[in-house]
């Protein structure tokens, strides 16, 4: 009810605050629905059109196409959305209780900002920071909504995406915070739960249909996506509309505090006040016990949020998780810097001994050392940061020494920390969670950095590193992490009911190996099950979050149900998951991987908790030794040619998985025997509190991952460099596992050379980095996304090869992976891919032959691949590492009537490894480009013209059949400009890259 000019109270106007909610809802819906209605009426066929399909395949417009592209619907949207928001009122009393009156000094305010302000006033309590956080989130959401509403994707695609992602990210804490702060109103709580569930339940199918449209180009998928997108808008606005059920406790009063309205010149109001009535009168709430409603509210948010909030605990959790991330960053970097040395020595170098850096907790078995370390944990953690400082050490050997020392100190410090906290259940579990949540954070950050870690010692500013920032944050984290004195400085906390240290050590070894080998990068298990095109399984970018989600679910289950995950039944499920991952491909294999991820993270908390209560020298010292044995086993299955006894374990990844599960089984046996003797205890309140903060940290990591996935989502806008000339530029390069001669990650430098040479299709060799010793990386992800190319990874990490990959500007219609005969030496990988090149199907073969020492292997491989190439009736290109001299030995099998292939230039006598062969294409150019310090092998490039008509194909066939015409060289000016190689690399070239062997590229032209 409104009142006008109440002279006794000075009130000019008063009305119930429920109108703020209704006005906000009506205006917000009007903005979107008016644009949709007008857009469909005026521009239906235009706004349903997307980059792949139009009407009738697509039949419903997306939100962005409706509100951002055309007049007048864009104007209607902006008009109503502008009225919806306004200036935020200024609070004069920062923390009034709900019973108090809150005065607002208002110059102008829209319903959106008023809604946020009213919600804060309603929920604010003295000593509680959560309402402030939720209000700040609401303000941030409103501002970012204005960002993506007024800056459309047509105006500025990047900023539109930034605002949109920020808005979606802020929606999670806003929704959860509103649920947590809901007044005890049964109807409002119920509606908020339903709408929040509908909103977040819509996101998975939304992502699914977007992938169907963007990646698989399914007709009509974008329209379904658009319907789901519009439903999110409806749910989002409706969620805020529920405030109408709570705001009826407020009355908004506008007063004339100076009496100017009584005179003839009265123009405006001076201020406004909110005077809430007694809560619960007339709204049907009083009849319901408040206690039950509070429980219902807490249940709605799973107890994660409550009104209590402590910045001290937030900082503690952040420091713990970040230091856990630092530990995993250093541990995962150790293998990479070790691998550099046997890689260049082509065998055991002696530096491999640094893999034993992790067994430093054995020193804790010596009582004086244990006492020294525990009493100086801050100093030990600071010393462990040497692993982060290592990027400043330029010499590879000294850098390895620095990283090895850092890892040794990190393992020692963490083992001592857990042991010192073992007598306090809450503090111990908090540290254990920090260690494991740090792994999830490490995997998420690696995803955001294309499987590299920005604080690794192989990273610098030049290749995407942020080492200085990472080190600074680590120093602050150590100060916070070690601010509390150790609780246990000497005596073991174990008793007879906690099992044996030996079994615990075996479990720790298997656990750390599983976490490191399978979960330190979200793309590892996806590449295990990758089988080529057409896509039949998960993709690293679009489906990587499933791995993070499984890890998150496992961790949360492990801390809430430790006895359940410690049973033999759950262990059996984990074994089945590992078996499925090892034995099957595509989606079914990945489902097994998700089960494995869930189990490994679920069992981590109970296993690490028990291990911390025993002798750290045995549980962690011996445990890391077992881990190291599994790491070496993990390497030897593929590097069997370089180690004594290697052939005994060659290609037996299944043995590794069995060993991992058996050692985990030893730990489970320890847990089950302990649980059988001990009654189940209830968790204290302090334990619940720290769990909430770590759960929030996990939520933040998941949101970060999803935001990174959105930014990395493939655009599929792949165009060849010289489409007008119908030229295909092909290259072959052995990239030496993306480590350059000075032990720096080389992806950026590889990218630059490929881009500047304008290569359309390239075969990359020595690309399988998905092992502990290589950092669980995938160079092809960065190259494909940055260069705008399709990628086929080739035989996966569980196929025991050094890797072959194909990058293509042209769509890959089909690809098959081959493991060529290798009875003695290394397995030889090959990719047979069919590309759509200017409307013509062209086969491309990428191949890495066996070692020089294994002559019979290479002969069998030459025959296999030649038959494979000869069976193709289509134009074909071979991009290969053949290990043979030109015109000698197996060369004459590859370039023969059996294969139908021709050498790109048979007169090039200076080759030994890399070759380019072709058939049924017009060869127009060939060049060799020096490698600089990127790798140990040059880049070879050839240009081909794809024949279009039957006459052109017949002419090419004649030329291919005449050796003399095929080898007719011409000067550069005699070929079309689009057929020429870039002049950038002539003479001295750039950055150490130049045309060499011949100082200029070679061009060919038929007579």
C-alpha cells in the first residue's frame, strides 16, 4: 500500500519491497522476450543461421544472435536491460541487524541493484562476512551482465566472452550463497532449490549439444543448444524473482526530512529508508518450526555454506592448497628434467639416479634428523622452493641438481608435516586434503596452459611460463602454511590397531604412482582411449573436465565416507575400472578411466591419514621408493631398448596396472584390518569446518577449469594458407619430445616456424609425452589450437611407441593407427589419414621407422608400409622418418611400384632419416630448413598442387610416370606466387632458421 504526504511522519511515499522483485523480473523478462519475439517476426531466417546450417536444419535462434546482431531487437533488449539496472545505493550503516532500520542515501537506483542491496540488508548479521561476499558477487554479476549485453560478440568477441564467462562463474557462488542465506521461509527455499537444480542441471546437455554443433557439426544441434540457453535465462531470472517471497518483510519509505515538500518549490526527496516489519507475520511462516527450516536450508547446500565465514581460514586453506600445487608441480617436473639426459645420450646417462630424490623421508628414521626437521619445518619448506628457483639456472645439469634438491626437500618437509600433525585429526586431515586438492589444481592449471605447468623449470616468460609469480606466491604460502607450531615432535602416534607400516608404504607407493601417471594431466587417459577419426570417444578439450569431476567426487567421498571407500568392494570396483581403461578404447575405455580416477582420489585421504600416524621413514620413505620402482617400470615398457633387461617388460602396460592395484590392495588390507578393530567415530565440529573450505577450494578449481575449457573450445575455422592456388604445403619434423637443446619447452618455437613456413599438413614425430618421465604433456594440443589445425595424436601412450602425430588445415575424414612389425626393436607407429583437400580425398601417411641397429625390423616395416600405401587408390603423401640412405636398401621398397610412391627429390643425397614421398599430385616445391636449437632434426617441407579436373589428373599421372619431367627444376620466378616458399628464411634467415643444403628452395615444373 502506498501513502502520500504523511505530514506527521514526513513520509512522501511508502511501498512494500516486494515490488522491487516484481519490477526486476518483469523488466528482465521483457528485455529478452521482446528481443526474441521481434527477432523471430522480422529476421527469423537470419537469426537461426549459423556458420554451418540455416533453416530448416536450424529452427531456433541463440541468445547472442537474437539480442546482439540486428535492429530493432537489439535496441529493445538494451532499452529494457538498461532500465533493469542502475546505480548502487550507498549504505550509511554497514552492518545493521535485520530488526534495525537501514537508511539509504539514493541518487538513482534500478531494480537490479536495489534487489542486491535489499538482499544484503535482509541477510546481514554482525560478525558474518558471507552476506558481504554474496552481495559483492551480486554486484559483480550485474556489472558483467552489462558487459556481455552491451558488448556483443559482433562488437568484440574476446571481451564479450570474458564478460560472459565471468557472469557464469559468479552465478555459482551467488546461487549457493543465496541458498545458504535464505531466511527460514519454506516456500522460498523450495523454489530456490528447484530453480538452482534446473539451472545447473541444464548445463551438461547444453555443453553436449554445443559440442555436437561445433565439433561434429550435427544439423539442428545448435537449435537445441539455443533452447537450453534460453531456459538458463528463464531459470536465472526466476531464481532472483523468488526474493519476492522474502521481501514482503520490508517497507520502503521515502521521507522529506527537511520539509521542503510542504512548500510550493518542493521538487525531490532527500533520502529513503527501509523499515522492516516483524518477520513472519502474515506470511504463513510462523507455524513452521524455524529449526527444521534451518536444517532444510543447510541440506540444500550440502552444508558447504553457512553464515560463519573466516578470512583467516580462507587464507589458511589457500596457502595449504597452493603449497600442495607447488609440491605436485615440482614432482611432475623432475621426470622432465631427468629425461633430457638419456634423450641426448641415447641411453643411460647416470643422471637417472635423481629419480630417487623422493626417498628423502627415509632420513626421518634418524631421530636427531627427525627432530631437527620437525622443529624447523618453515626452513625446510622454504628450501624445497629451490625446485621453483631452478628456472634461473641455465645449465641443464645444474638445473637438474637444483630440481632434485627441491623435490627431496619437498618430500621430506611434507612427510614431516603430516607426521607432526598426526595427533590432531582436524589439522592432519586439512594437510592431507591440501596435498590432494593441490593435485587437482595442478591438473587444472596444466589444462589451462595446454598441458604445461607455468612454474616448471622448463618454462620461461618466452614460452608461457610464470615462474616469478609462482615463486612469490609460494613464499607467501609457506609463511602462512607453517605459522602454527608442530604438535608431534618425536613420538609415533600409531598403536596396534593401525595396521603395519610396511603395508601402508606399499599402498602409498601405488597411490602416488596412480595419481601421478594417470591424473596429473586430464588428457592422459583420454589419449589412452583415442583411436582416430571419425571421433568415437572423448576429446581432451571438450571432455577433460570429466576427469576433474571424477577426481573431485572421489576426494569428497573419501573425506566423508572413509570407511566405505576402504572396503574390498570399492577396491574391486577400482580394479574393474583400471582393467577397462587398459583393455578398451573410446568412450567405454574412458568410463573405466573415470572410475579409476574416482577410486584413486577417494582412497587417498584414508590411506595418507593412516600412513601419517606411523613411522614416516617407512610409510613415506619406503613408499616413495616403491613409487620410484613403478615409475621406472612405467618407462621401461617403452624404453626397453635402452636399459638392461628392458625386453623382459616391453609393451606390458597391463603389468604396470596390475602392480599398481596390488600395491594399493596392500594399503586397503591395512585399512580394513584397522577399521575392523576400531569403532566408527563422529567427526568434530572443527573437522566439518575445514572440510567446507577445502570443498569450496575444489569448487573454485572446477570453475577455473570450466572457464579455461570455454576459452580453449575449438573454433573449427581452419583455412589453408593458399587456397586460391590449390596448394598443399606438407612437412615432416622430429620434435624431440618438445625439449630444445637447452632443456626449455619448445612448443612456441615450433609453432612459430610452422606458421611462418605456411605449412598446411605436417607430420610430427617423437610426440608421445604422456608419461611421468616426460611430464604427461601433449604438445599437439597447443599447436593445433594456436595454428588452427585438426590433430590426430596417433597411437596412444598405452601403445608403447615414441609417438607420431598429424596436424592438418584440412578436415581429417578418417584415420587409422598402425603398429608396424618390430620383433626386436622399438615399436614403429604410423598414421594413415584421409583428408578432404579442396574437395578431393588425399591420403597422408605419417611414420617413424625403427632403430638403425634393428635391420630386420626396418625391412619388415618397409614392406608393411609400402603395401599399405600401394593399396590406396587416392593421391597420397608420406611424411616419414625412414632411417635409410637415398637410393639404397629399404628406400627402394618405399619408393617403388609396390607403393606407387615417388621421392620428392631423388637427387637429395644428404638425407638419412626424414623423407617426403608422394603420388598422383603435382609437385611444385621442396625445401630443407635448419632447426636452430629446437631439436636435433631439420624440418623438411614440400609443396603440392591438387589436380582438379580429369584432364589435370591425367597430366599429373603422365608427369609422375616420367622421371625426367618429374625432376625438371625451374627458377622461383617461373612458378606462381602462391606456390613459392616464404622469403623470410633466405640467406641467414631468422632465429637460426634458414634454407640449407640448398641455399634456396627448389621448384619444379613439368615440361
